[in-house]
C-alpha cells in the first residue's frame, strides 16, 4: 500500500495562462482531479494498476474538454478516428486500437483486446466489430461533436496542415489523455487515449496506440504515457527509450524522462511531454511545451493538479 502512486495527463502544448479564462482553468483542474481520484481510489481499494489507469483515462474520455473519447478532434474528412492503448508492466501484456469511430471508451476496448483476444492491436472496422462482440457501449456521431473543435477543424480544413489539438490556433480545449500507476502489489501500468491531431488524414495513426512509442509499461523499469506531435514520438520511440535508459544506462526515472523529452525529442523537432512512474513510486511529469494538463497523487500525501510550466 505504502508506495501506491498515480499520474495523469490531459495533453501538452501551447497552453498559456492567457489562453484560459479563470473559469476554464477551474473546470480543467476539477476534471483532472476527478480523473486522478478515480484511479487513486481504485489503487487504495487494492485494485490493480491496470484497473487504475483504465478508470482515470475513461473519466478523461468522458469529458469534452479533452481530445479523447467524447472530445475527440476532427479528421480531414470531418470524422472522428480514435486511438488508444494499455499495457500491463507485470505481464508485458498489451492491447491497442486505432482508427475507431463510435466507441464511447476506446481505453476499455484496448483492455478487452488485451484480455479477450489473441492479438495486441486491432484497427478500424475489425476493432469496431470486436467492440460489438464484446458489448462495448457505442455512441452516435453527435455525441462526439463539439462546436469549438469543429471551428478548430474548419480553420485548417482543405489545407495540408494538421495540428496538435493544443496548438495556439484559436483553440482553448486541448488534450490527448493518459495515466500511469503503481499498485499495492508493485506492478505498473500505462494507458493512453486520443482523437489524434486536428485535420489529420483519415487513416493516420499517431503514437498513442503504438506500444513503445506513446505508451509502455514494464515492471523492470517504469510505465510511460506520452502526448505531443505523434509523428516525432513514433520516430523517437519515446516511451520505450525512457525504459531503455533506465534499464541499460542506469539513469533514474527523472534523468531518463528529461534526456528523452528535453534532448532527444527536441533534436528531431518534436514537441510534447510524458508522464511516468517507476516501481519505487517515483513520478516524472516532463514536457518541452508551455504547458501540460497533469496531475499526480500518492500514498505519502502528494496530491496536485497543474497546467502551466
Ligand atoms: N500524440 C497524439 C497524436 O499524435 C496527439 C496528442 O498528444 O495530442 O495522435
């Protein structure tokens, strides 16, 4: 029990105090705290790290302020295509889905892929059919419609531009979501869920569902969930790189996260951040952008949510 720890994020990007009204800032913080508490209470009640990260991410998916589930951004075709993944550090089991529409909680579907299929990664129609088979909840298109995200898409529609949901362009609602946790049994887990990037080409898949790029967990090292410009996170294999620096170079969690986000990622032009937890309960929240919606809580009384750097 003593070391239980959890961290969450709701996306990183050009998030400045001037881009949020006090009401909006309060709303973000309240939703982050709820999601943090959902996972923390699961851990406190003896549930697994997988249960905790699923609970936190599902809470964020249900909130339209974040770019996942209900708040997902628009593709170049004006549709929503969601990606998600989950990984269990104890068994190295993982489940992932990409390019899915209509599924209310993509993170739940990822877990079902992990636990009830012989596969790790299902995409598109195959993933949606599997979701129906597993009796996942579906929503109509208008459930995912959000006026501000629609405006955000209209501003780049018809161009080749695609952008982080949390870029400076006219938007006040940001965020791919993720959670990492350490449970009472010493196991870590990671979960990440996203609508991707505004005006992305349909069929584009980012880092979030890719094991090792946007999401990774291994009891030998740590659990990591990323947010940022996915193309760069894929090329830098960010989440696995953090684990490798710990395992093979003996870096601490903090040092490894800093090296990857502040050095290696920047060198290739990537922006964003990550959250990570190790099996001692250390938490790292590292980002190279102006802000990252984030929170962390542990059994020693640490309990905070923050937005700006
Ligand atoms: N990493 C996500 C993607 O590229 C976007 C984000 O973090 O907001 O799909």
